[in-house]
């Protein structure tokens, strides 16, 4: 993006009162606290803002990067000169539809929630607990947004978000609004796809299907995931699991078996609690993380004959 394009974008955003920050460090927008500066990060609040931003970018920048809460995204330590579109400050609605029968727990009634893509999974889980809705207990301990979770088909061994999604709202790179039904959504292991011309579409919301339940039962289900999460370094700066699990064995176990637990590069280290997590111990850069990823991949291939592919997105 040249200075002229950037200038036009900035004055357009100012004129329409769309929130943005110039020359911002992306380390503030990812859970691992790593990333270089960007020209501009834009925070559309709703569809109206987003459609305006799309139009502005279509005529002036062409390219952009989308982020939710940055809990699965590693930004390199270089300047990013395309606009970053963040869902951190908008698309925050949760709206219940057809809830008439849910209070009678003897009837298995489904309740649909229309949720904005900026809502975090923990906000959805809290809403479900408060309103006695079951089906998303596996959201416990997954820190991203609904948009990011759909793009990554986030979840656990037991369940993934793709199983409870009814439809997804999308706005394409060209500003076309679509509501795509379950049958046309392609969810696979940590992956999501829809048939639109360009991959760089915006997820603006989704409808999830939950069922009425009683609160003690929901809290009991959550306990299972809470226990699982106790083996992960949740309070540390990380991106969750770095590698996808090969079909029948966990990547963490493989990394542990080759003796990499606790291994460091610069200020990044492989967690000694869970070997599929890389931790920023303070001041780590993307190169430290990438060096660890490469060493693990090389050693696992050499010693185990297994190719580990990354789950995280690298930009
Ligand atoms: C401590 C920790 C524990 C974790 N545990 C789990 C776990 O148990 N299971 C699991 O599956 N994951 C886990 N994760 C990974 C991560 O939380 C999930 O993948 C999460 O759903 C990503 O959401 P996000 O908003 O942070 O996405 P981001 O990292 O911001 O983005 C991820 C991808 O989605 C795209 N994207 C984000 N929002 C949108 C949007 N609105 N429209 C279009 N594209 C979008 C981005 O461009 C990017 O390609 C964990 C991460 C951490 C840090």
C-alpha cells in the first residue's frame, strides 16, 4: 500500500467515524504478544462500518489481514503495510431465537443463538450457563472469537464448533452479504471453507444450535474440559497448540517423546507443562518461535518419520 492509498483510507475512516489506530504494534493484538507494527488497524463496529471499509479498501489498498483475538495467529516481527481489520471491538450481539420450550428440560428443545463474530467463546459459554443452554461446554478455555473459532473449526477431541453451527453470515471481499446454511459449510479438522470466489471473506456472525438443560448438568460437563485444560499452560503468553495432531496420536506426546519439553530458542520455549505449546517468556520474537517450530518438525520427521503441520496462522 503506498502513502497515497494510506492517506485516502485514513481520511475516509475519519470522515465516517470508523475507529482505527495508525502505526500500532500487533504484539498488543495477539495472545503470544509478538508482532511488528502495522500501518493501520481498523475496528469496524457493525456491518455498516465493515461495508464502508470494504469499499474504501477495494478502491485503495486491495489487500488486508483479518484478525479476531489473535489467539491462533503469529505475526512476524516486520512492518505490515496492509490494513489489519480487527473484530475485537464490534459484532458483539448475542440474540436468542425460538426459545419457547427450553425451560422444560424434559423436552429436548433446540435453541438457536445468533452471535456476532466478535463475541468471545467465553462470553457465549457464560451466556449458555446463565440461560441453561447446553452444547458449547467445550468452549471452556478456548480464548478466541466466534469468527476465529469458525475459521479454525475450534474445539476439542469431543466436539468442534462446526457440529453446532446452523449457518454463517459472510461478507465477501466485494461487499456481498451471504448467509450460508449448514449443508454448504465445509468444516474439517481445524479448517473451514465456503464456496466463494475469494478466500479473504469476513465472517460477521453465525447461528449456533444449543439445547435446554439444567445448570448443574452444564457445570458438570464443563468440569471435564476444565480438568483437560489443567494440563495446559493457560496463564502464559501462547497461541494454544502449535501443531495439528496426526491422525491417531497427539502432537504434544510426540514432541515430549523426542525430548523437546522445556527446550528454548531466544525468549521462546516449549512449555514444560504441554509440549505442543510454545511460550513467550518475555521479549520473544517471531523468529524464536519459528526456529522452535522448524527444529521440532525436522527432528520429528527424522526420528519418527512423521510430518507435523502447523495449526496456527502465520502472517
Ligand atoms: C491458551 C490457548 C488455548 C487454546 N485452546 C484451544 C483449544 O482447546 N481448541 C482449539 O481449537 N483452539 C484452541 N486455541 C486456539 C484459538 O483460541 C482458536 O483457534 C480460536 O478459535 C481462534 O480465534 P481468534 O479470534 O483468536 O482467531 P485469530 O487468531 O484472530 O484468527 C485465526 C484465523 O481466523 C481468521 N479470522 C478471525 N476472525 C475472522 C472473521 N471474523 N472473519 C474471517 N476470518 C477471521 C484469521 O484471519 C485467521 O486466519 C487456544 C489458544 C490459546 C492461546
